[in-house]
């Protein structure tokens, strides 16, 4: 068996694109992965093509050897786009190998620890605030709309939901994201009194809507500095959140936040490789380590989780992509011992399930498939039917 072709395919997904890597062997075996080029990773496809060219003609099955080789030839530019490119290739090779063996990916990783994964509905209100037209859904324009959506999430069997910060008293309403230079508040990233009041009102509305039996999570992204995160942490204490999600590149700053607030802290979704995770684990910086499988690769992700377990830290996947990424993350969650809960985006464009076969979800739990590889199928005709806009 030799690698014959490595192709990238791209599909319109409303406000972003889905990108897929397809590795084909000379005997017709195929492996797939999903990667993301839309959020700060412009040019990723070019890096993937450059790296993948080194593997054509080689046996795809010694995945660890290929990954070690790609790390070696990018050693002077580690992390970032190089790591994301390596991960995309790694994930597709893992799928190809598992399909060739006729087993699920989780089985290849030692066998699943569990076959049911608890989910949280991510971006509750976020996409309906910004992209309702692209999804053909009722928009969220007020706290009342958000409460109505939260009730629907609960009625559909989900036991947890995650939201972002929304400014509803503006025309039009908007999502608070100064950490990405999108709105007022950048570059200072302060938590002023008005913003703290907005957060408090939003969390009260959600808690009133779903009651105490549904877990709430709040994602703060990179939108504050240490002082601001501490202030928000104090404001949300009455709501008994499952976690407060905080992005920071300083493990000591994050550890300071965690030590001074009562709410559990989840973080690390923007980190690459064990080398970046280790200082955060050494600092006891978070209660939950979030691992991005499309960015790190599932083999590296499992290694990160194993390392985190030695620090008594549980892991959760960063999964706000398409159905293929969901299945990649699901096999990661199934294979590790220290799983916390899995992120999933339910709100999306109508053709999402046409492009990649959807996961089976019942009662807010994802059922791990038993088919070979990731356990889902990619429809190339559906991808071509929705070409990317840019």
C-alpha cells in the first residue's frame, strides 16, 4: 500500500468554509480529515500541500513515523500553521489505516472507554444572533429570544449549553468579541460595569429558562485580561456554572484566576502539542484542558490527555466545526479515560448533514459509531454542490 494522492476539498458553510483532506492509496483505500482555515489560519491549505508532497509514494500505515518526519522538517517553525497542517495529514492517515484494518479509530487507540458521550450545545444564541439568515432559522435578538432557545435546547434532551456574551440593547444586537478586534473594547479588554451587568442579566435569563438541572457554560474567549476575568468570575458565581471558559497564553495568569474564583475554569483550546500544554498543567492553571483535535491531531491529542491525567485534569474537545470534526473528536473522547464533556454545534446551515453523514444523538448523548475509521461518510458531490464563496 502506497499513498497515491492527497487532495483538499472545500465547501461553503454559510459564514465560513469547511475544508477536508482526502488521502488515497494505490489500492483505492481512502482516509479523510477536516481542518479549518477560516479563523486566523489563512494559508493553511498551502502548508498542507507542501508537507503532504513529501509523503506521496510512501506506505500510509506507519503514521507515527510520518508525523515525526513532518515535525522534523518544520522544527524551525513549530506550532501554528505547521502543527495544524501536520494534524490534518495525521488525522486523514489515521482514518485510512483504521478503514484498511476494518476497525473504528477508537479501537485502534486501544478500544473505547465509553460508547456514549455527554454533549453540550455550543454557541447557544451566538449563530442565531449573527447568522440566522444563512441557517434559515429564527434570529435571537433579545433576552426573551435567548430564553426561548434555551428551553428548546433542554426539550431536545441536552443537559448542558454554552453561550457567549451578547449586547442586546444595540441596533442591531451583537456578540461581544473585542479579543478578536471585532467591536468596541479592543485593545484595552476591560470589564466595565455595563458589561458586567450585561453578563449577569444574560446568565440569570438562562438559569431561569432551564432551571438548576441544566448545566450552563460561559465562553469568555480572549475578551478580557486577568483583572477582567476575575471580575467576571465573581459575577457568575451565583449561577453554579459547569465552567467558565477562558483563553490565555500565560499559565501563571490563568492559575491566578483559577485560585481566586469559585467557578471551575476550562482553557487551552488554542494550544499546540504537549510542549505548550505542559506549562499550564504544571501551573495547575485550569480544571479542564480543552484539546483541539483538528489542530493537534488525534494521536497527539490522546498524548495530551494522558499527560493531563497525570495532573488529575480532565479533557474536553474543542469542536465547533462540521460533522467530520465531530466524529474525529468523538473518537478522542471515547478513547481517553479523563473525558469531561463534549462540545457540539447543532445550529448550522441546512446542508451540513448532506456533506458528511451526521452523528447519532439521543438524549443529549452522542452514540459512538462502530463502522471503520471515523464511522461517517463524506459526500464529495454535496461538497461540490456548495462551492466556497472565497
